[in-house]
């Protein structure tokens, strides 16, 4: 299948700035994680009578938070980098436990299909005289009470990435002998034929 859209078409990057680019990828992931956690925190409050659509919206925001957060720690492709939890959280056992919980949900629920405690199915089979009746039930749990803890781990990760990026930029400025001005540019490239 041909790729219809590319995020950037500026050509190869000057090798002197490749490490700065790696930090930029991390900044993007942590920024998106922050946005999706904010969406999850601000979504319609759930109750016993909530509609499936509201539950799935919450779940989608949570899944996107976990996915983007986890990309900072998962294996990375060409031009990207992977952080080590021990570098980010140091000896803070509480933050490391929160991080491990997020990664557990990524590995067992979001990226892979395994027992996570957040989803389950049940099939109840009843035998009638002339047929069997199979009733399917699906359940989903959302760790709403854990969101404040996720926010703490995310804030620590954000600070680590910003600090690392700044230190690298300062080192690069010293080696190049001139300042580097940082500008944020957001681009959206629609697929051909879309309006």
C-alpha cells in the first residue's frame, strides 16, 4: 500500500543536529501524552448508567496517553531514542511503581492482548430442550483513581526531557560557536484528495 502522506518533506537532517532531533521526538510523545491524559481527566464523568460511547471515549483517551507515554521507553526506530526508567525516575520507588503500572497496561492491554484487569469477557451458556443459548458479556474497567499518579510520572518525564533537550542544545551551541533559536512549528498534511 503506498504511503499517501508524509509528516515532513524537508530532506535529510544535518548530522550535527540529529541528537537534537531525537530529543524533539521525545518532546512530541510526552506532549501528546499530556494532551490525552488531560482529555481523559476532563471527559464526561462516568457512572453506573454511563453509555458505552462515553466509556469508550475515556478508554480511547487513556489508550492514547499510555501509547504516547510508553513510546518514550519502548524500542525506537531510526532517528529516535529510548529512555531508561532508571535515568528518568532515579531512586524514587513511588514514581517507578507508577511508571511500571503504565508500562504494564501498555504491554498487557493497549499494545498486546493479555490479562490486564481492565477488560474481560464472559460467555454464559444455557441448554434448552432444542438449542443452546450463548450470552456474551463484556466488561471494561477504567483506572480513573490512578490518573493523578499518572500525572506525577508524566510531569517527571516532561521535566527530564526538557532538561535533557536544553542541556544538549547548550552543548551544541558551545561546539558550534553560535546560539540555536528554537521555534515550534506544527504541520498537518492532509491526504491527497481530502479537503
